[in-house]
């Protein structure tokens, strides 16, 4: 009997044409395309596990996934073979063999997301699928001042919708929440142990109100403290959001060596 081993992949993808990462009946998803490519390459029907479940339209530069296989292919052959079978908007960047005990989701210590905002009066052509256009002038210093209230461990119930009340716990620990400007491109960098559904997009929506002078930093802090679902927002569009990386206690090269 062939030995079953665990393969870990690092993926990047453009989420525009997909209904998120997780498999859905009769809808295109990243997971469905990846599992189809694995079947074409190995002849095996395997379930893929992701470190972070990105929503419909959200992109990724450093998603991490795993699956079990009896295939004896070298890791470089998994990269080349899967990329051959995957559509052009999904790519495998790296592959590793890992121990059975390694779990891409539970062993992750943090996830890092970037949200991109095109801050200028006119729409863009090159960044239109990857940045949210905000024509009003933004006060980045005020937004960063308000964002400091996010750091640390808090109950972020105000950053979910009422439809998500079945979540076991809304407590999360934020390690970084910061806006950076490079010309007309504003990037919000957010790092946390894990995220609630739509948490980054609802956070950006609330902080944009601060940046446009429609809400104070004190009022933003009150939203956090209220712990009332649906209070933050509005939810900004998905196309500006990208999962940059999933962090572990050691680099994957060391964990999987």
C-alpha cells in the first residue's frame, strides 16, 4: 500500500471570477479548481484545507493550503503539474512535504491582509480590479490615530453582521493596523491571529469615515467598545482586499523540511 503524505502549497490567485476560496455547489471557487487540478495530476480525489477562507472577489498572494496524497511526485513536480492544470488566475508558488501533525489552519500564528484604496478624483484603469476608488481626500494621520484602538485583544462583535451571530467567539488579537500612502495608493495593513468574516472590510469602511471627517477617533473607539453586530462599516468592496501571507512560528521551509 502506498504511503499517504501531506503536501503543503503556497498559492496566489485573483479572486475576481470566484465565489471565495471554499467549495460551493454550482459556483466557481478556488478550492474547486485546485481539487480538480490535483485529480488531473494525480488521479486522486482529495479535499484541500486552507489556512484562511477568503470571501468572494478577494485576492491572495500567500494563501497556504494542504492535502493528503499517495503520489510520489517531487514537490517541484507538484508546482509545475498543478500550474499546468490550473486556470491562469490561480498559481502555485511553492510546495512542501509536511508531517501529518502539521495543520495549516490551527498552527498559523497570524494572517496578514492588505486593503488597497485608490485615493484620487478619477477612476483608474490599471488598478480597477485590485483597489477601491475613494475620490474624497483622506486624512491618513487621523485614520492611523483611530486605528491604534484596534491593537491588542478585543471583542470585535461590532465588526460582524447580524447574519454571523452563530460565531463561537468574536474575540481576536490584532498585531498591526496601519495605513500607508504611496502617491495616490493607500494601503491598509492588518495583521491578527485570525479574522472574523468581513472584519477587515468593515474596519476599513469605518476608518474611511474617520479619514473623510465624518467620524472621530473617539467615536470609532466607541464602536469597538459597544460590541454590537452591524455597527461598523459600511463594508467596502471585496476587490481591494488581498491575503498577503500566513505566518507560522517558523518558515514553512523549516517546518516542512
